[in-house]
């Protein structure tokens, strides 16, 4: 009888139950329908009948930890970015090499130090949204912001504002996502809209960039021909 039930159950259910792990001890749950874990005796279900997840046990702790780390990131990061943008104008053409490095370092700092623990507790869809909204934010805010950071004097203010703004934006979005996941809310409409608009704008911008490059190449070739015909 048990075999028949397993064979007859939908594929997504068998896939889901196969990878189910106990939120308390992380061991694989052998019998998905049982009320407690066979390894540690921890409860596997909430009183309202919903499955108990990692996030149900760790939400408060992870949220508080991120708020604590945010202060350090903002204070020390702003000082470092201020110092870098102060010397950037002295590097002249070298600034073009340093700017992408600052963008990458900022991205890694947020990903590895600030939001990694929250990101891990999110479901697959929210993790995808957080990852892509972060990438697009760095593309559309980080690169121009740090690029203007190489201007003399005002560059320091623009660089620090870019650093603090991007950090606060992605901190807020990740903590908001964590809370939405915690209360089992579905993905918001504006999240889908924002990600779709950013994706379309990015694809269009890349397309325009390619067209401009090709046109410039053609114009250069045409100009060379014209100059040669003159002589
Ligand atoms: Zn367990």
C-alpha cells in the first residue's frame, strides 16, 4: 500500500520530499509525514499545519545580525571609499582601472559579509530576485556613481553617497525579502515589474551600444576611404 502511494504521488511531491531536511539538526528526514525528526526529535510542522522551515527558527537572529553588520559596513566602508575617491583624480587614466575594482569590491562586501545569511534563508525565487536586482543596481547606480567619483573634490561626496545609498538600498530590499519569506507572502507585483523593466532597459542599452560601435566602425572605414581618395 505504501509503495502504491509513493508511485501514485505527483513528481514534484516526491522531489520535494526527497530533499526535505530537518530545520533543527539538518539531517535528512526519512519519513516526511512524521511529526518529529527521527534524529533529534525536533518538531517538523507548525501548529497551523505548515511545514517548519529554517527561516521560522532563525529569522530574528539573522535579521538582527544583518542590522549589526550594516553599521560596520556603513562606517568603515564610507571612510575607505572617501579615501579612494580623494586620490582617484591623481591617478588620471589609472582611475578608469580602479573604478571597476571599487564596484566589484563593494559587490563582494555586500554579498559575502552583509546579506549572505539572509539570502540563504530565502526561497529559490526570492534568491533569484535579490541576486538580479543587486546586479542591476550595481550596473545602473554603482558604475555611474563610482565613475563620477573620480571627479576632483565633488567626487568624494558622490563616491560616499553612492556607497551608502547602494548599501542601504540592498540592505533594505534583502531584509524586506527576508520578512516576506518569513510571513510566507507571495512575490510582490512591483518586484516583478522592477526586475522586468531593468532587464528590458539593460538589453536595450546593450543593443544601442552595439549599434553605435558598428556605426562608428563603418564611419571610420568610410572616412579612411574618403581621405585616401582625396590624395
Ligand atoms: Zn532533526
